[in-house]
């Protein structure tokens, strides 16, 4: 091929750059996230929805809350077992899960997810 | 056809590199604004729109100005303009793109920009402004590209392009009418609450746009082998003359209504702009410059001898651009917000970062304009137009 | 035989659009939420009557403090970037069209309590391109800080100067002026780049509480701020309006403001 030498050299450099993260992190494995429940959370046993749903879709729930609370004025929800919750990330969720760095951030940091909720919604001060 | 933009003289590349540097500086300062917020600008709780929105308003006018070349050519068979309509379209493309950039740098939450499409609110004029500007951009890109491509191939452009051209004529009127509606429907801003806002905007657009176009034609004639034509430039001069006189006439009508009625709300903004209010008068020298330059422009444009001579016509165009820019790009927005709803004066002046970002956006527009014109003029040179 | 490049691109483009549109449509049709009946404050048209005869500047400062504390409104100490939901303004600036040289001394020098008028015909809602501010069924002109893009068209549209913009991050306001920030951990702050204003304490109304300013006013004196349902002919606001002459700010603009001032 024309300029074969240049192409092959370029290809090798390109592939090296592409796979460089793997080279640099070879042999290391990031620890699986281990979110810690507070005493209050453990005592409550149940969240506003079951754990499997919360793990997979808590953002769906929060988006729905965002829509219904702010735009529709519906601030309360009843779960299937009759419990009434005030729909608020800051007031309800973080009341039990007040340890953001040991709970929320564990998975978020592992997956490099940066939710901007915290730009506005306040986080309770955590004790070390 | 874009390959024509990669071959150029030293001056061409020098100009592009200068523009790229300005764009780079503007971009870096914008990153700082994105991080810290709009507090680095001169805008305040009272004057909540400033240089960015005023430049957007001015440039929508420039974009609409291209229609002053297309309309006589297609509706009145003035075929002489046919060779320069594509220059008008290129000016429109660069201007509308600058408008979008100015909107983006002005938004407080620019990452949420698409909310205006995701949650459309047809009652809001901003929604319609977005639509008409996007369609106008789309029209000009399609028309401009196809006309130049056809010229390069030595054939007439396809019939469907003509349909788009006919649509673009009233559409150009609509973009600036909608932009005027942004201001003319707000009950609390008495400087803007006038039915004549849209006619004023159109008159100012139809002198400023062609004035910019004419200056570009003179530059093109100087640095390339393509000559837009003395006949075309003289006709443009006539159009600019009528439009500018109308623009100043409309402004004087506003002055009459405000001061003959003696209604405080109508007078206060004009008093602030031309005489100062409560001891604040940053814009007074600017507005009187506008008055003097307008007189110079009118004289040069109305007197046939000066309008027909190229060098005086060039001076007239520069005067028109300066006058319309001060009126629309400075006086209009600031005057609308001063005095505030409480009758108090809180002055606005752009900060250095704000000016640098503005220059960066202008540099981007000029870059697009230069590249597009390089392509168009190179092709015209090749086919011996 | 077969599609050529142009046809292929057309088909691919249309299919992508259909796919994206379909997914969105599916999510939009998902079932909504369950609501419980609780002691909420409900009305058809919330309004407020301000007794200007008995409110002095000191009292107004306390009301501002109550509101700003309840909503984490920072004090920047700089009128250029200040954020205020409720504040005290000179009479001639609050009612510029009512001004005359012979206004009684007391009125000329005393301040007027200003806040968002929660107009029945609000220009700010008309101009908002995203619906980040809108008029609720109960008359409150509400803010959605998730949706606001910070275009500030509502600020240009408001004839009363009721709205403030977050020119910078509210959490970065000077610590010296905001030692206890955030003052209310149960209410969010806002981020930079969004417009904010009084929302008639909709979050407190949902809990059956009066707005923060009204609660604070009740501690100072009776009926300094009367907050109630304008649509209910027997409500406290209607009774007050029936008994006293009131004025509103710039009524000639057709906005139909719902803050009435007893003068």
C-alpha cells in the first residue's frame, strides 16, 4: 500500500493510545462499592420502594418525584403497605441515609456518575 | 467545494489565524464564565440583559439584511443582483450562527438549552424566535450551497431551490419581527412597549445589513479577482439610503410621542440615554455620537454625488453601521432596563471578560464568513464571473 | 436492485427518529403516583393583604429575615447581584405612579413591603420558553429550578422587579454576611444560573402551615399580613378588602396583581 510504513506506525501508535488505560491499570481491580446503611436506615428496614427497585431505578423515582412535587404540587405518596412519605430527597431520603459519602458516593464514585442534585439539594453534615 | 478554503494567500491565512486566536481567548474566558457564573459580566438584578443579548438583536438585523438583495432580484427581476445574492446568504449564515452563540453564552444554565425544545411553550416569543432563526439558517445554507454548486458546474440551480428562495424573502422579515416581539410585548418596559418596534427593527436591519454587505463587496473587490459590480453597489447604496432615513425617522417619531405626551414612563429612558438621569449618564456621549454620525450618514447617502462615489459611499456605510450599532446594540437594551421598575437608575457597563467573550463570538462569525466567502469567490473566479 | 446510498441514509435517519420518539412516548405514558390526603392548605386563588398602616421598617426586616432564612436566600451585600424574595422599598419607588409632592410625611418616609405579586395574568409566565415558571391552579406563580435555563426573559417581563437571578453560586456568598448558611436544611439552595422569587411558601402550604412571612408577621401583630383565598367570599382576605380601601402596584398594566396594600 502507499505510505505503508507511515500507516503501520500510525496504527500502532493509535492502538497504543487506545489501549493505554488497560496497560496502566493492568493487575489492579477497583473494589466493588460497599454502601453502608446508617443505624436509622437499618432500623427502618424498608425504603420507599424495595431494594432491588431502588438499586436499579432510584433515579427514575427521583425524576418522578421532581415532576410531581414541583410541577404538580403532589408532595406526599402512599406505598402499597399504606405508609405515607413526604417526597423529598433532602428531607426523606437523606433522613435515613444521612451518610452520603459512605452510602450514595460509594456507587456513584465507582461508576463515575456525577449527579448534579447536590448543586442545590443540601447534604446533612456527616460525623466521621 | 470546501477545498477552495484551504488554498489562500498569506493575508488570508494571517487573518484566519488572528480570528482563531480571538476565538481561543473568547472560549477560555467563556470557560471561566461557565465555571463562576454570569456575575463576571456587568449585568445586574436591574439590567438583566446586556451586551450578549444586544449583539444578538443587532445580528438578527444583519442576517435579515440579505433579503434586500434577494427581493429586488427575484420579485422585481433586477437581475443585476443575481451575482451577489449568495454573498447576502453567506452573511446571513454567519450572522445567525453568531446569534446562536450569543444566546448560548448568555444562558445561566446552558446545559439545559434543549429544554426549550423538550418543553415547548408556544406562548413564549423566545420559542418562536428559536424556530424562525433555525429555519432561516437552514434556508440560507441550503440555498447558498446549491446556488454556488450549480454555478461551479455551470448549470442553473434546481427548481426546488427557487421555492426556498421565495420562502426566504418573507421569512427574513419574520425573523426580525419576531425578535422585535421579544421586546414589544413586555408590559413593564416602556422604552420597548411600542407598536413601532418591529418597523424600527426592520428599517434598521435593512440599512445595516446591506451596509455590511456593501463593505464586504468592496473588500472582496480589493483582495480577489471577483468584482461584485459598480451598478450593484450603487443600487445597494440607494436601498441603504432609504432604509436609514426611515430608521432615523422612526426614531424621531418615538421621541415625539414620548416628549409631546410628557408621560414620565415614556420619557425617562430617552432622558437617561441622551441627558443622564439622577446623575447617571454613561451612555450620553455614545448616544450623541449616534446622533452626529446619523446626520453624517444621511447627508452622504441622500446627496447623489456622495452616494455615487465609492469612497464617500464607503464612509456612509461605516457611519450607518456605527449609528445602528449604537442605537440597537447599546442604547436599546440598556435603555429598556433603565430606569428600573422602581424608577431607580442602576447603570450597566460591560466588563472586560464580557467584552472578550463577545469579541470571541464575533471572531467566530467572521471566521465562518471568511471561509464561506473564500469558497464562493474562488468558485466565481474559476468560472469567470 | 437494492437501495442506493441516499435511500439507505434516508431510511436509517427515519428509523432512528422513530425509535427515539417511540422510547420517549413509552416513558411518558408510564403510570403516575399515588397521593395521600393530608392537611394541606388549599385555595382557588391565594392572595395577600398587607396592612401598610401598621408595618414599620423594623418589622419588614424581620419578615425578610424569616423568608430568607426559610429558603436559604443568601446575602451578597452587593445590590448588583443581590437576591431578594421580599423586601422594604420606599413609597415613591414602590408606587411610582402614585407619587405626588404632598404625600403625607409618614407615607413618604415609611417603607412598603414588596414581594412577587402572584399576578392572575402574569407576563412572566407568558414569556418563559420552557415553562420553568407557570401559574398553578391555586393562583401561585411557581418556579421549577430544575427546568430553568437562566434566559432571564421572565425578569425582563416582570413589571415589578420581583425576580432575582443567581449570577454566581449562592453557596459562595460571603461567609461574613451569611454565618449560618444554609439556614434551613430542609429546603434546597438554588444553583447558579437560575431565576428565583417568592413562591408563596408552597412547601409550607403543603404541610398546612402559613407562609414564613405571614407566620413571622403574626408574631409581631394581628393581621399585619392577611393571607387567604380571594375566591372564597367569606375568607379573611375578602373581609379585609371589603372593609378597607386598598391599592395594588401598577394595576393599569393588566397583570391583576394579588398583593393588596391597605394605605
